[in-house]
C-alpha cells in the first residue's frame, strides 16, 4: 500500500528530525563552550605574560616565591 508506506516514511522523517535537533543543540553548546574556553585561555595567557614582563623588569623587587609561582603558571 503506497499511502501507508508514505505515511511510515513521513513518520520516520519526523523522528529523525527530532533526533537530529537534539544533536544539533549539543553541537552548538559544544561550540559555544570551546569559544568561551578559547577566550579564557587567551585572557590567562595575557595575564601570565604581563606578570612575566613585570617580574623581568623588576627582578630585584620580586621575591623567589612569586617567581616560582609564575614559572608554575
């Protein structure tokens, strides 16, 4: 029966659309999380670089603990 077959195909198509919608939402969330992480890493690297510049410029005024923590970062 072609009508019944068409109905089953349409139902399967709807089910696939629903399943793919969830996957697409998860992918968008993952993309956003990666973007936020990239921004956070850029900020952290900039902060570490600024601290390293300060320590290099003011070597005599900066204690060994601060230099050690900077090296660990």
